[in-house]
C-alpha cells in the first residue's frame, strides 16, 4: 500500500504530487508535504547518510502504523540521501484517504516520526566547518501526542 523511496536523485515535487493524486483518485482527500533544505545561517550543503535496507524497513513500519491508525487509501514517503544544497527538496510525504481528517492526521504522524525516528544522519557544511545535526527536543516532544 505504501510507496517508500530512498534515493540520491532529485525529484520533482509537482510531478510526484500529480502522480500520487492520479493513482489515488478514488479517495476524497490528498495531503502532501515537501521538506526543503534551508539555506539559513550560512548553510552551504547537507550530507545525509543512511543504511540501505534498514532505512526502508523503518519507513515501511511508519507508513504501516499510520495506515493502521487512520483509514488510508495510500501513502508515499520519499526521502533523499547524499549531497544536497539549499533550496533542494529533501523529502516528501503524501497520504490519500476518504476523508481529509484521516489524510491530514496520517501525514502529520508520519512527519513527526520521520523527524525523530527515521534512521537518517545529517551533516551540515558551512564555511566555518561541518557538524552532525543533533536530535531536537521539540521534535521528540511532538511524538508525545501520538
């Protein structure tokens, strides 16, 4: 049911949204979210690492849990890895459901889990050097509502 893709190649958010909506046109609601690499604080690039196989299994679990909690007709998690620069899409989530409340809740749930539990490691590169991105307390707190 869920389409899970972990890739280094860029993706076209508009094309992905259109394809997802077309594939799930029998649903009454489609919700999408796209995360973009922010160029704030002098960020020049971001390196995202993951363990193939392990990452996809974790993303499938997140999508399966969302489908078990809400009445979903479909779900997509697309996440990039490798070298990314500011303004590039880094990831997207899409959900399809008969009703908008389910589509919104499932997308929000998947985003919260992706931010804090998905096995991706991010290193930020700036002119002043590079550093690994640490887990943020606000992301951990967001999980408590689920």
